[in-house]
C-alpha cells in the first residue's frame, strides 16, 4: 500500500507546532500590551467636557485650593464634583457674559446639573476611599499628577490594579506630611532640602498628630510643641501628657530621603502592613 504522507510531513508537523506556539505567545503579549495601552486605560486622553475647565488657571493662576471645589475629599469616599453654585460664587461677578460659560448659566437657571465627563473612573467592583488616602498622607499629585499644570484635565496614571498594588506593597515611597497633601510641587526630602518631623502626642493615633517642618527646628533655640488639649471635653489621656497650656520640648527627627521619611510616617500613621494592604478585601467589598 502506498504511503499517504511524504517523509517531509514530519518536518512540516514539527514546524506547525512551533509556529502555533509562537502565534499563541505573540497573541498573549499583544493582548497584554493592549490592555495596558492608553486605548484601553484612557491614560493621557483629554475628553471633550461641556466647559473646557482649566485646573492650571484656577489652581496655579488663581490659587484655589483643591478642597474649595472638591469639598468631600477629606471626609467621604468620593472627592465629589462641584455643584454649579460653586462656579456661580465667582462667575456671578466675573466673565458674566462669556459664551464659554453659557452652560454654567444655563445650569444655574434651570437647576440641571452640568454633565461633566468623569476622567478618573474606576470599575464598579473597585472600592476606593478618598478620605482614608488623604488622611493617611497620600497627596493629590501622587494619583492625579500635577493637576496645577493641566490646562485640560487628563488621567496621568493608568489606575489599573497593578499600579495600585505597587503603592500598596510599598506605601512609604508616596507618604508625605499631611500638611503637604495639597502641595502639588512636593518632591520629598533630600540632602539639600531635609524635613524634620516629630510626634506631638506620644502614641498619637492619627496622622494629624505628626508635625513636620522644612525649617531646622534647632536654628533659633529650643523648639517646643504646644499641645492643644481640651481637658474639659476629653480629660487627660495619659499621665505623660502635661496640663493645658504647658509646653514640652519637641524631639524632631531629620530626614534626607523619601524612603526614610516614608517608613517613619508609616509607623506614625499606623498604616497596615503591605500584606494587609494588598489583600483582596482592601478594594473588593
């Protein structure tokens, strides 16, 4: 009986298997890069808003603080989109006839909300709480980038789970004093610009109990930290705490690197361990 396949069919079969493997690998790499690309994440894209609102003009030019518009950022899970009344507070007096602001005037007259397009929009299955991040030393710029330099708002970071986990595995690289949360230009301590920090209350339970300064506390004599205690409301909490109005020397620690400062703040802010921060329950409720 004659052979159905030629001897070269063996080589062809081996080549087909190798080619199939290469195609599968190439397809996997392509899909992986695609799901990380701005085409999927919308990173860097500037959506067409009803009003071309410039954060650069309002923040850097006029000096508005983040909290003026995003009033809920320190006390709620969502930063909040400002209502039309926030815009009217100023634009009832200036640029009152500008065609650019006609949607604002129309919204104020009718009571209908301006249909802003959300730039930073996480999936519905992800639970992100602005309050805990802001009050634990994560600055606005760490997630949103230099908003004060954006004429039109865009998403600087991908906000994908991998990006979030990189911070949760090592939060120290992004932690800063709570007094610097809204400082977009904060770059962390260095040899040329060190930071001094102290705990104003021994064993303080919140981030607000850490005081940091960029001025050498030993430069003008001994520094003291005034403990603002409401003895009538709360009463003394420890025998180590002096009475109301009594000052005690503050012991400052000098930091010249972000990692050293971050590790110090991790302890002072009572931040959970990387294993706890990386657990599924942190984001998936």
